[in-house]
């Protein structure tokens, strides 16, 4: 399994969240959105300037800024 941060993932690439490296308020907010270790995600798309990133998680679409996606480590197959 290859580890990378969410920002480096390509469109239509899927993986499993390994860890959230943010602490404090940002870390809590990211985890409150459902981005917790063990959760499956799939990159759905990116804005024209590559920020933000859109992903599918637990049956819904979520968008994150690249600055937030940098803190989420994902294992891809």
C-alpha cells in the first residue's frame, strides 16, 4: 500500500485514510467531517486551479481546500 497525502491523489483514485496529522481546532474539524482513519475515500474532481478537491466519502460529496487535504494521509492500492 502506497502512502500519500490527499492533495497528491489523482481524480478517480481511491484509498483508505491512514491518519489525520492536524492538531487542535483544524484536526477536530477535519475529523468532524468524517475524515477518520479507516474510512474509504475516492477523489471525485478538482477545481480548474486544483483547489479545492472534491471527494466521495460515506455516500456524500465533500470538498476540502488543499491546505486541509495536506493533513490527511491516505493509503492507495
